[in-house]
């Protein structure tokens, strides 16, 4: 009997693994065709300054597939990374942002900087800076429209190579941000030797800020803001969901605010409303 139970549990385990692999494989197969079939799109989430004025957008990828419906990036970006598909998807993201901005400009709307999320594999490709340079050259937009969001884990490599790559991007007029700051373990001594412009405080610190027992989170956030400011960086808080969180961040000296309380990620047509001067 005990044997039977054991065997059954193995069968169950097997089945679970298999269905996961099939799902992965199905997503991979469908994802391979997503670009050519025009199934990828970008949503734009606003970022505002201390006065509530729009200072830019973050582009967030979405995948609308006939079979799978709307697939969240949390689900398909890891698969895109495992399969290398992220390289072409990442290049598409940059081009799509440029295309969207030209469309907005053609409608008489102002240009604001847009941030793209960069994956580790994309960033480690030797041709990455070249891809960015080509996108910028073809974009026909005024300098400074593109911001790249990197993560702390990408900053762990050989410091000299890393510095060179970041300096090259800076010289192209690209703004460099560290996304989800505080969740990785970037050494602080690294940080001041790299030409980073923006720190984005991770949403996990922001989430608990307005609770009465959030002493640790408040101290961490204050420390990040003061560190960043000493290094000449701009501080963005992500995941701001309440007026209370925004107020605490404002009091702590935070520069830029992003989150559902400010505005949700929106399809381009709706995001355009943020660009009108008399919003
Ligand atoms: P991220 O770059 O840290 O983006 C922030 C995520 O938090 C987004 O989820 C956004 O919709 C969500 N968010 C924004 N404000 C709030 C808030 O107030 N509360 C809560 N609970 N969530 C909020 P999303 O769009 O599902 O993207 C998830 C992650 O997928 C992103 O995290 C980013 O790492 C990745 N991603 C998205 N687009 C791209 C892309 O084009 N390329 C790459 N490589 N990764 C991307
Ligand atoms: Mg991001
Ligand atoms: Mg983030
Ligand atoms: Mg995040």
C-alpha cells in the first residue's frame, strides 16, 4: 500500500512537470511568431514629479494572443530569456517606442522620455550598444527621449567593461536607471563608479510605507533617497498605490512617483491624454 502511494505520488509529480513543460513549449512556439503576427504591444505608465507634472513614461510590454489571451510579461519574459527570443523582442520594444513617439509628435503632442526595461541577456549581448545606437539614429527624435531600466544583477560584471558600456550608452544621450533598487545586492561602492542617473526604489519597500509599523521600510527608503542624492541621482518610487505612501515619499525627498495611485499602465491612445497641456 505504501508502495502504491509512493508510485502514485511519483506519477503525479511527473504529470505536473510534463504539463509545465508543455505549457512552456506552447508559449515558446506561439511567442516565436508573436512579433511577425503583430501580437506584441506596449502600455505606458506615467511618472510624475513632486508637483504632479508628467515627466515621462515607462513602456511595459503586453502580449495579446488568440489562444492564450492577454499574457503577462511576468509569464513570458522568462521564457523569452531562456530561448533567446528576448533579443528580438527587446529590439522590437525600442523600435516601437520610437515609432510611437513619432506618431505622438505628428499629432502635435510633446516628446517626453520613455523608459524601456532591458533584460540581462539583452544587456550582455556584445551588439547591445550598437542596437541602441541604430535605433536612436533611425528614430529621428530629439536627443534624450530614451531611458533604459537595468537591474542590479546586471551590474555585477567586470567593472571596467561595464563602465565602458554604460558610458557609451550615456554618450548616445540615453538615461540609465536601476530598476527594483534594493532587492538585489549591488555593492554601494560599485554604484558611485558607474554613470547611473536614476534609482527606482522597489515596490516592495513602498508597499508597506504607510503602515504604522513600517519603521524599517521608512528608514530604508530615506537611506536610499539620501544615498542617491549624494551620488547625484534622481530617485523614482515605483508601486505608489496610496496618497499616504506618496506623502511619506514626498517628505523623504523623493523626486518622481509612479504607481497605480498616479496612473496605471495605459494603451498608447489613452496614455496620450497625459501629454495634452490642459489635462
Ligand atoms: P518592472 O519593470 O518593475 O515594472 C513594474 C511592474 O509593476 C509592472 O508590471 C507594472 O504594471 C506594475 N505596477 C506599476 N505600478 C504598480 C502599483 O502601484 N502596484 C502594483 N501592484 N503594481 C504596479 P508588468 O507590466 O506586469 O511588468 C512586470 C515586469 O515585466 C516588469 O517589472 C519588467 O521587469 C518586465 N517587463 C515588462 N516589460 C518589459 C519589456 O519590454 N522588456 C523586458 N525585458 N522586461 C519587461
Ligand atoms: Mg521597470
Ligand atoms: Mg520596477
Ligand atoms: Mg519590478
